[in-house]
């Protein structure tokens, strides 16, 4: 679908970072006028909803510098170049929770902020978890704490804004619509 | 919650745009090491789920330059400085659909990409819509087309990735959990 397409006249790279890349495009609008679009390029991300045998959901709490506070979220991480989303899901599960799985189910994919960023988020779910024998270290600049919550407890966290994150709020609604909980 | 707090050593402004602001912070991690955080500052956004008398959901299709394609989304827009989210919701409804309402219900708020951006998204729903007598013009660089879909049609759009957007996918799941549809 290319309805209302905006043609690029000129694209200026502003910043080439570790995670985000910023460019500003001059575009021609459908009415012939021109405008500027500020665009964040992002490698994409993958999240997993891990469900234990006793039907608890595994979350991680971590500090989010852009918000200057910590949030409770489902495990997630950036797609590495050439990595399949399923592989990212298992890697993040292993690094952040100490569990692994070989049974993943695709839940959804969506752009997190299509107005200014191209980040595509993939979400998977697994209720076939196995504990890892040895802990795997994740990113050296990531500090997370694990929480196992029932769906009801997670819904309470949403009310208290301790869970307040697109992928995690989506995951909780998704579980509400399922029979598995 | 300030668990695992990352203290700012230095903050460098990289870009000050119309929509996004980019800064790179040097931070001290909980283990005493340092790291860099690339942070997008965004004014926040508000979306509304408009439901017509015959239980159709009003969507807008628009070109999303970061993705180089158009998406079907619920009406949404940026918070203006000092504006209450409820006012943004009504303004965007009026500008994008030609309807208005004086009955809004809060659905949820969440950060869209807490790893790199502070954008907070508020979502409201209304099934008490009234047609505006006169059309209100919106942003001069916004071109949208209106679609009215049943919930089943919207779910089909999700399967086809014509709807693939955090707030809109969330809205559709939310409606699935309600009796009102």
C-alpha cells in the first residue's frame, strides 16, 4: 500500500548510534507541497511471554533511562543483524530469565511508533519452559530482576502503572483473551 | 521505582526537531561501570477508538514515512504543550474523522518504546459519536483516508498486516475483551 506516498527529495543523516539512527527527510506531499520527516531507524525487537507450569508469567524489572524510572516488562531485546525473531526470543528468554524453550508460538508483530520510528516488535508466547542448567550472561550493561506474577497480579501492576509498556500491556490483554490462563 | 538507577554523568543534545529530540547520556550503571544511552524525547501521543452507532470502528489510513508504506490505525496525534490528553483525543477525532464526542472513556496508557524513547501513549474509547456540522482542518501535512470496519474486518486487517501498529493492535484486542462489540 503506497497510498498518499511521500517521495523523498533529500535525506540527511543526523546521528548514527549504537541503537538508534536519526535521519531527516525532505519529502513531497500528495498535494505537491514539501515537508520534513524526522525518522528513527531501529533494528527491531522481539519480546516473549514466558508462562511457567503453575501458570505464572515471568517478567523482568529494569531501569529505563528515557523515563528515569524502572518498569516491569516481558523479556525482550533487539534483533541482531541476520537473526531470526524466534532466535532472538529464545536468546532473550535465556539471558534474562534462566529458562529456555523449544516451543514458541507467534502472537503478533507491530510497529511501536510508526509516526517517527521504524521499530517493528515481534511477540511470541511459550508455556513449555525448561530451566537452564547454567546461567547465560546477557548484555553487560543490562540489570534486570525477575518477577513471576499471576495474570491477576499483572493486571494489578497495570493499574498501578508499574507495567506501562506497549508490548507488555498487549501481552496481558492477549492472555486475558486466551483459555490457557 | 528507581531500582537499578542509572545516574547521568553527562548529557549531550544531538538534535532538536519538530517532533523528536535526541540526546545521548553517559551514565553510571549499578555495578559502577559507565555506558551510553541514546534517548529520544517525544511530547507524547493520544489515540481514540471511535465506535459508531452500528458498532463499526473508525480507522484512518495514512502513509508512514519511516516504514515507506501506509498503515491503517485508530485516530491519534501528538499532545500539544499544556493540552490534556482528553482534549487531544477529541481534537484528533474531529480533525481526522469529522465526528466529535463529549463522552470519552480511558482505556490505557503505555510507553511505546521505553528502551530508547519517552513517548507515552494514552488510549481512549467512545461509542457516543456525533457528526460535526462543519469539517475541521487538521495538520496541513497530514493526508488520511477514513475506513469504518467491523471488529471481524479489523481482525482480518491484522492478519494481512494492514493493521500493524502497537496502539491499534492493542485497541482491537481490547475490543475483543469487551461485551460492547
